[in-house]
C-alpha cells in the first residue's frame, strides 16, 4: 500500500531500488524487461514493485511520438566517439528513446550561453541531454538548471559542480595498473605522456602512475612526466623529448591509444623496436590498439558501457528519479598484447 501523496502518485524507481537493496539502474533493468539481471535480484525487485504499488509507465503512447534525448559529442570522426554512440544507441533502444546527436558545443564569454543550440533543444522538445567530453560554462549549467533540463556528463573535462551527475572510468586505478605492469616486467625508468594537465582523466591517470611508483619504491622523476593535448602529433613530439634525455626511459605509459600511435612513430624514426628497446602501454582499448604493429598493450576503459550507463541514469532522471550518487565510475582493466616486455638489462 502506498502511503501519502495524491491518488495518482506512486513510489519512484529510487524508492523501489532502496526497498529491494539494489541500484536504480538495476531496478530500471527489471522494469524494462532486461535479461542481464540475476534471478534472485529480479525476484527482490519484482516483489518490491508489487509491494509498493509501482506503476510501470508504457514506453510509447499512441498519441505521442517517442521521447527524444540529445547527445553532444566532442567529434564524430573518432572511434572513441563511435564507442560512445554505440552504447547510447543500445540503451536508448531499450528505453524507447530517440537520440539526436550533435558534434561539439562552443563556450561563450557572455553572461548567458549562445542561443542557437540551446534554443533548438527546447524547440525540438528534447527531454534530456548527455554531454560527452563537454566543458560547460557556468552560464550553460545555469541555463540547464533554470529550464529544468535533466542532463548527465560522460567523462567530464573538469570536476562538475556539486549535484551534477556524471559517469566516467576508474582513471586513477587504470594509471596505477598500467604502471604496475611495467614495473613488474622489471622497468624502473618509466615515463608517462599525459593529456591536458587540468583534465580530470589526465590528472587522475598521472596520479595513479605516481602511486604505483611510490608503492614499488621507485623514485619519481619529474622529467619523465610530459603533458600534451591528447593529439597524436603532440605525443610524437613528447616521445622525442623523452628519448633525448641523458637517461631516457625504458618504458612509457601513454594516456590514450591515439597518443600511443604518435609515440610509435617517434620510436620508429629513432630506429627503436617495441618492445625490445622500449615498452609502451596505452589507455582506452580502441580498435587502433589491436591494429597497431606490434599490437598495443593498453588499459581498457568501457566506453560503450559508460555511455549506456549514462543514458539509463538520464532516463531515470527524466522520470523524476535521482541517482544514489552524483559520480558513477566503471572499472578499467589491463589488456596485454605485444608492446611490453622486460627491459634489456633485466
């Protein structure tokens, strides 16, 4: 029996999830008939739904078109974005949502955001927004709040304001895992080529690298840390800088697969063989990592899963549910291939 509220009011999905002792995304899977839920978990959620009198909302109404959500991606030209699109599309299909995709979102120095894209958002009746790698200005955050537009950030560039929901990968753990792998092979001169210094994922991966060195008792060498901009050409230049040091590294952790390819080019120009002369670890596990010669050892971040998780959180928020926490982190793991080995001196 539902207590309180009007005759048509009922418990939210968050209440059901709390009653069943599961997360909101898990409860949402049961409501939407998803198969990837353990039988015992499904039983608890189903019993909570019946006990609380939760009313399942139909995905479509005959008189209304499917609801739309917007996905804003940094670019449509990369396999990184392709993985995000795949995750969003699958989750949107399961939730009965249509997706409108936009590439890039400019910032403005004016007190309010540029009108164009935001006005179109309202005009087409989008019910929510996913921002991927977007750097929103305070004015844009304020606009979204004033217009009560639900939104979720996927891999935000900067630390979001309090209360903003985001989904990302365990970047610190990924950086530590990559470095631990190189240390376990016997490398002590381990360098890192990172992206933007101020970017959340970049700083977290470097912090993980430093933690692994500290845990192994290997001295931290500032000259072995090089920042860039996640571009292949910049990583190429940073790799050359490392090779020109009086004591160059025997291994390098490169904080994206795209940058790792730039490092590959620099090493080839210097006549160095991977992994015979130097070991390389990337981050992302994009298709390019498998195609590289030699195949790149890398840290896999679950991009499609991050995107689908963000879409499911957004769908719940559109129904009035609030996530249990503002930050959801999915685990990373090392994918060993052919680009790492023991140093020559080992």
